[in-house]
């Protein structure tokens, strides 16, 4: 093998390489030897068929494959000999083939090299919001309204929708060694749509002490594999009927949600609100940090990575444009490429920080991240988890965002922060800042009563998003910035970050 020429254009490289016919023949011989080990032929013991016979029978069929393998081997050797780190993969193309051998060109792009800056000079603002008493009361009030104060209804004649019943459930079908063949005092809410095969409907109309027999068909993906896909025959004895009442805001209500008294319930509600706003404040700082880091760098990044990331940016912004009923203009499309460049660049910086500070992603962290994703798909948790866990390419896509979060958390611990007090409405308005491409909408949202309406609506959504510091799988600051058209490491860093994490 011999490198005939090298050309460069920024990070792009093109090498012309010559491999001899002897090198191709050597690869071909190796492939024929592998075939010989498996071929069965009369008159020869397995694996003992002469190679010249194998060559006559299979030689022509492995020629093209041998040439391509020889080219790939040579390309990998070039990268190894010259200690080149490339983005994505190289591309080869045969230029000519003659008595000298096969000449091919290989094209690829290098991973950029750069120096990390001093991040300690970055200044961040930590927004802190005092939780108003009315919000604590609202948290408990919302729970109180949705809670059911069940009281036994001795006057009820029949089971009806909206009630709760206590039953003894017997499995009449024979399932070998099934632990739930008989369940006593099982509570069923009549109308609970989460129950398998409308279980509760079979109890409607029954009276106390009635014995009801019915079949339940379990779905193929049911969590109990012994029942999955089966039709099971049950009998149920109706023991008690309860009617739903409403709690008062008192100690009885507090005990129903697991607290000794109302005072302790209020303490919990306040800690929940505080955790929510601390989460939002930290999320804002993360986005601000990523934006500031992005502004510190301007090195060239591989165009093939930019192209891949640009597709993701365009997809995100088109969704947002459609939501706001805005046109996706050529100017916006051009801006998408700029965002993609910044995202890819930031991905390299994040990976380099991880390398320098020896920040790695453990297998347990990957598993937990997959579990968090699976929790977002009720009823499909197992299939979603298996999809990620059992497919290496899907699992590796998890590493980038997890690593990014770990690096950002590390930097937040090293960088000084200036505390700024604000109202809850102001904090929410900063967090829910409108999409950058549509500033007319942003101006409207930030003025007068529109701003208050936005903040109020956002408060509700934030309760779901960050009920506690670790209640849900948090959206990474980078992803949130990306959704608003800001810069972030995003998906483009996944391959690079994955490699660095390993």
C-alpha cells in the first residue's frame, strides 16, 4: 500500500492510495480459506478440500468482495498510520485499476482540534423566586378536589358507576402456580378505565353478597407474562359498596395523602413548589451557560456533521412554525444551518471538557435515562425500555444528553453565580421565553395582560414539568435551548460524546 497524494481543504481531506494486486490476492486467499473450512465435498474430509479446487469453484464470486475488503483495509491502515481522527466515516472510490494495482481515493473530514477556554470567567445569574402562600394553598386545593373521600354506603342497593366496591376475587381458570388465584378485599373503582378489559363493568348491577362470574381477556403485552394473551374466568363476591364524598381542607384530608396533619401537608406542598422553581431556575442557568460557551468558540466543524444536525434543526423549527401558524421562509432555513453549526461546535466542546475532567457516563446512568424515557409512555414502558436497551445504536444515543448534563452540572459547580430575586411570574416568563424566530409573537406575549396570561398558563404547565427536583426525566437544557432556536450540543454531539464517554 502506498499513499500517492494528499489534498486538504479545511477539515476535508482526500488521499489517493495505491494497493498492489498481491495485496488483493492475499485478501482473496483468506476468503477462500474461510470457505474451505465450511465446504463439504465427496472424497475429502471436512476442511481438507485443496485450495486450488475451492478457487476454481468460488474464486470468481469473491473477487469483487476481495477488492473492496483490500481497499477498506488500506484505508483503515492510512488512518491508523497517520493517527487521524475522523468524523463519521470515510468514503472510497476506485480511480483506476491496472497492472500496478488498484488506485482509489478516500475522502473524509477530520475532528477539529482546539484549546479549552477558562470557563471561570463566565458570569451567571441565579433567579430565585419566593413561593407565595396562595400557591401552596393551590397545590393542596387541586389535590383535595381530585381526591375521593370514600365512605361505606349501607343504603346502596346495586353497584353503579362512580362507586367503589370491595370484593373477594377468585381465579377459576387454572394457571400453574399463579400467586393471585384468590385476592381478598380487593378494591375496585367502578368506572376506572385503566383496568384490563373494562374489568369493573362486570360488577355493575350486582348487590351485596352476590357472586358474579365473568371472563377477562389480557393483552399480549400484559406485564404478568402468565396472563398475557389469555382469557381468564373469574368469580367475584361483592362485600362492600362505597360512595365518593369530598374532603374538607383539614387533618383528615392531610392523613389521606400521607401526612399527620394539615400543617405538615402544607410544609410538603411548599417544599414541592420550592423544588419546582429551583429546577426551573437551574434549567435557565444551564441554557444561559450553553449559550455563553457557544459564544466563546469559532473553530471549523465537519460539514457532514453539520448536514446531519441541520436536518434535526429544520424538523424542530418546522414543528414550531406550524404550531404558531408561521411560514418557514428561506431566511429561517439559512438560520437553521447557523444553529446546526453552533450545536455541533458545542458538542465538541462538551466532549472535550468531559475528556479533560474525566467525566464519564456509567451503565447505570444510561439504564436510568432509558427508564425515564420509558415512563413517558404509560402502558408501553417495557417495550420502550427494551427498544433502547437491546439496540446498541439506540442506547448510544442516550449517552450524549446524559454526558452533556453531567458536564453542565460540573461547570455550574465551578462557576460563580449572582443571585437575583424575582417573582414567580417573572421566573416563568424567562423560562417560557417565546421562540426566537417569531419575535412579533414574543413582543405580544411580553406586553401587558398578555404577559400575565402567559405566566399563569406557564405556571400550570411547569407543575407537570417539574413537580419535584427529580420527579420526571428532565428535558436537558440543551434540548430546551434547541427547541427555541438557541444553540446547544443537541443530537450532533451524540456520536462524539459517546466516543469520549467510553
